[in-house]
C-alpha cells in the first residue's frame, strides 16, 4: 500500500498549480500522503474520511464545451469519474470510469496521461430516498482528493450513460456554466476551466473548421 502512496505523491508533485488554492491543495495533499498509506475509499460512504477520486473531463476543444452528467446522489452536474479503488492507479481509474459511465474509451491526446488539475474538497453525502432524517450516515462529510484528467471528445459523439448513477448528461459551454451558477457544479469546476484555457492557450469559443 505504501508503494501506491509513493506513486501518488510523485503524481501530485508533478502538477504545476495555476492559482493559490491549487498550491494550497497540493501542499495539503503531499502532507496527507506523507502521513498515511490509507488513501483509498474502503467502505461507503466515507471510510477513510479522506480518499482519492479521479475525474475524466470530456472536452470538445473546437467548441469549448465539456460533457457533464447529472449525478443522482451528489445532486450536481459533474464530470465522469469516481473513487480510486484500493491499489488502483488514478489514471486507470479515469479510464475505467469513463468506460463504465459514458461507454467510451478514454482519449488523453489533449494533455497526456497526467492530471491537468488537483483539488481537495470537503463533501457532504446526500441522503438517498430511503434514508430517514435521523440516519447519521445520510449526510456524512468526507474529503475528496481529486485528480482531473482531460479527455478529447466531440459534441455529437455517441455516449451511453449509466442510468443507475445519472439522470442525464449534456455538453456545456463555458458561458452556460457561468450563467448557471457555481452551486450547480463541483465547486472547483470554474477554476479547472480557467486553468485548461490557460494550458491550451485558447479563449473559448474557438472557430472550428
């Protein structure tokens, strides 16, 4: 298990933060990894209370759009992704999740097979429809240490959603995300998009051929 923590530490250290928050999240993550080998979720919803997540963000570069799913449990529009399994490499998790949730093979040609962004986020689990108000696990908090991988896609491509997890999915432009408001999405999504635009040297929308 410690070997897995070392690999993840190297992955975190190689990320070049884009803002003060990402610098702080990188420092927090490296300190956490140095203090424990218990970095994978072993039991739902929050054991251990801090664990690894991998997002697979599908991007249409020419239209400046990303594909998000309406996550039933989280109550948010999110990229495809999920918890990293014990001993699993975060890259392998991103590949697995995008295939399971969207029915496509991951194409990392935009930024390579490394995370483009890192976030450390405090999350409250949403109660399911059968949970009572007294259920102490219904709103249990935990911390997601999330790697954001950038995948190449195209508006109109064939996507097969996992309907057990998602009530829908759609392509969003940056303007639509800004107008919808931050409470609709992962709280770090806006910062991720700013970093991606900087990394790619583009100002969306782009004229496409």
